[in-house]
């Protein structure tokens, strides 16, 4: 498999048409960096097509719960076998810019799951309020258990389906020279014997970091962009609205009173104490309710179940907004047309930034998720995908001792520049523009450091202009680039 350094997507690397992957229902993943999407177990629950997968997830957690009753304390070996799983990096999902190696699940997730089998999962498999059991309930009470951990655990539990799904596609559509047989650990769980078994599969083979590994395809319809349908952030943002769904009026009254009693106290303009109805105060009161009245979580989940059609309609990630396949493809053809007298890392980087800027500014409405602007980590991943076909090395998150720089663009040791992507809303914007570039330049022996600043509002633009004025800098499209990510009116609506 030669010339992979000029190829980004699964379709290009394995010489299969993008449209064939789309028709199969899979995401045409980028193999340059992680694709910012996650498997949401609720989408598996909501789609009858995947009923067997959701049933298996529930059955496995029920098995763990039963086992914990039988064995007062699990041996170290059993704990590792049943609770600890690696990140399935072959799915290429997450936020890692420099490849596909994320943090994985780790011991904390395993400990959280184990201890909560007798707390929030005490009625798992025998719910009285919700229609089904849901793994995501764990993320409602545990710190550090977010969409990435839930996704990693779910992928591990449905790994056999994904391996079969990929193998079926590969045998039908991919040339044998791109395939290899792999032995994969912990694929099939035998409930009678209580063990995970390994299996062998014929899969697409990709070489990364001098190691040959397989690649997994994931159905688009189980992928979400930002958070699970059942999530802590969503629960807290629902405020007290969830209380109104509780049919038991006595319980509803108790919860409302507890909520009111636990609001913070603040001083009003007359210096008199009154209840604080700020977002922070209400969130703290809601978190206290969870521990006093844990059934409120079930009512929240029931509400989400009742709106599962919305999950299937609005919550599934649009593939184009995951890895910008069509934009990256356009970039390659446009750059190939350009003629440079002497191409340097600076030339290449500037051309890509200008293309990146044009694409983002003309599609700015797509840079929001649930009306919230994308974060710096999302924007870095998008840019990584437009380093498509570069003759230069775009190294991500290089750390020379004083923190990682977003990108180092180089061709050998004598032609190196740095690139930093910042939001206008970043509180350390001024400090970064003044000092960070100089630090990176000295530590990394860089010719210069280019900065891209993104603003999503008029206020953001005002902040950037003020900061640039204070440090006596200006936007020159050489050292400093400014990208307008404010929502634009549709061209069809303009008069």
C-alpha cells in the first residue's frame, strides 16, 4: 500500500468508491486523525434494526450485576476480564488529532461501573419507570464518565457486530491485496461459561506507526457528534421541566420543595437575601436531588425514551460535518492546479489556511452543534483533514517541553513553521498572541508561528480587535489569520 501519506479517507486508501461506502451505510472515516463522532447506545436502542445489540448490552450488565451478588469481592483477574476494556482505536472515533490513540476507558470507568451496579443500577433489568435499561445512566451521576467513555464501552460490547459488518463489506468490495486475517481479543461473550472468546476476521489492513492493524467501519446511524441522547448536560439543561413529567403528585411536590430549599441564597439590590435562580444555582440543586430522589433520573430517561423519534431524526451525526470529506477532496484538486516557484512549508500552510477560511466562512451555519459554537478541538480536527495530500509533514500537538503546539509544518529540520488555532473567546488569547508564539519558535527552532483566530459573534470580533490593538498587531494573512464563523443568512433569503 504505497503513497498512503497522500491519502486521507478509507475509500482512497482501500481503493473503493466513496458512494459505495455511503450506500452500505458506513462512515467513510479519515485515517489521518480521529473522526469527531461517537457511538451512542441510545441510537442502538431507538432503532429496531439493532434490537439484538441493545439486548446484548443489557444482558451483559445484568450478568455483571448477578456476578457481583455471587462474589462479594471479584478477583483481580475477573475484574480485568469483565470490566476493563481497551479503546477500540481501529474505529478511529474521538478527539485525537495526532492519529487514533485516545485515553481509553481506564480503571476509573471500570470502578465506577462496578460500584454503581448496587446504586443507580440496583434495578437494572427490572425497571419500573423506564421501558428499558440504559448504560448511559452511569454518566448522569459519575464525574469523568462522558460521551467518549460510553462510546468506547459500547463499541467493545458490540465489537463482534462491527467486525462482521466490516468483514462483509471488505470481502465484497475491497481487493484482497488490502486485506489480512487478524485475531481479535474479547469479541464474543459466552454467558454459560462466563468468558470472552477471541475470534479471527478478514479485515482491511492499514499500517500506522510502523504497525499493521485492522480498520473498522461504523454504521452512520449509530453515530452522534457531541453527546449521548441521555447525558448529564442535557439533564441539567432541562432544569425543572422534568419534574412535570412525574405522575405521582406527592413525589412531584416533594421534589419541587427540595429543589427550592436547595437553591443558593444571594443578596438583591436592596442587600436583602433572596433565592438565587441562576443557572449555576439551579444545577447544584438538581445534582442534590439526584442523590436524595434517584428516581428522578428514571423519569428523565423515560422522557428521553418518549422522544426517541427525535433522536433518530435530529441526533445522528451528519457525515459531512464529521470529517469534511468533500471539502478535503476539493482542496486536493485545487492545490494540484497551483504552480509554485519554490514551495515551502509556509506556502503550503498559507494556501491550506486560505482554503480552510473560505470553506468555514461560506458554511459557517454548520459550525454549530445544538446552537453552540464548535470548540477548538473540533476546529483542529477539521483543519487536520485539510492537510490532505501535503508534501509537508503536518505534525499534531508536538510538545517540546512547554506545552503542545497545535501543528508543526515541516520539510526537514531547516524548513519548519508552527501553527496555532485559537478561539476569540479564549481567556488567554492576549497572553498566547504575545508570548506563546515566541516560546514555540525558540523551543522548536521554527521560522515563524502562524495564528488562526476564530470568532463566532460580534462580541468575539470586538475582543480580537481590542487584543490586536493592545499588542500592536494586525491581521495580515501571513502571521495572523481571522476566520468569521458567525452564522450567515442563507443566500436565498438575501434581498
